[in-house]
C-alpha cells in the first residue's frame, strides 16, 4: 500500500514535519498556509493508516523515514512546555474562523503518532512471523530513538491541563480523540 501514489504524500509529510514553530504559528498568510498544508498532510496519512492494510510498505516507509523522530521534535517545539503551549495558544487565538489553528495541527499530529503505533501493532498481528518481527523491531527502535511517546505524552498532558481543559481549546475534540488513541496504542503494544 505504499506504491508510487504514496510517495508525494510522504514527501509532503516529511516537509511538514520539518516546519519550525515560527512557520506554523507565525503571523501572515504564509504561516496560515503552512499550518493548513501541514495539518492536511498529517490528516491524509492518518487516513491511509486506518483501517490497517495487510502489507508493511506504508508502515516501514513511515518508520524508516523518521516520521516518529520528526513528529517528536515538532511536538516538543510546539507543545512540550508551558511556554510553548502558551505561544501555540496565542497563535491559535489569532487564527481566523475556519482556519487551521496550530492547536488543531498539534492535536492531529498527536493522533498520527498514536495511530501509527496502533496500526503497526495491528499489522504485526496479521503478518507472517518474519515480516512481523522486522516491523516490530524497527518500530521499537524508532520509538526508543525518537522519544516520540515521551514528547507526545507531555504535549497531550499540557494541552489537556487548565486553562485549556475547560473547552477553551479550539482543538478539544481532537485532543480527546488523541487521548483515546494514546490509550489504544498503549493497550495494543502491551498485548502484542
């Protein structure tokens, strides 16, 4: 499921995950466009992950392509501390109605991290032993090297704490989805 048609999307995802916080939460049309494109590329990849496909092509491309490393770094920069969350909140408050806010992007990125882990676990269960073991070992190495789960967990907790826990967060629904996705990823990984 990761043939030539997926390559442009994976390239767009890679470019999106390399955007700096200033490029995603800055002022002006360029920052708004960068945030919207980044959100849509992450969301599109999430749609390819669900439901899990029988092959390992897309999974291996995402794991080997450093997706978890880049996502972890970006989550740390956008929501890894109270200061980063405050800056992302300020940029989100200035986002025009209907525009993709940096909060919405961060929530979608959290969902990608957790969906990738969950889907890789599900695919491992459906594969023959040698392929499943290869995917599992590469996923574990990427998780250990990227610290993506640590960054995602910290970002999720900071975004769910007050003052954003009262529904003032424009991405509250996506964050709730991310919390459920985090739980699902944990359960699948533990029982694999």
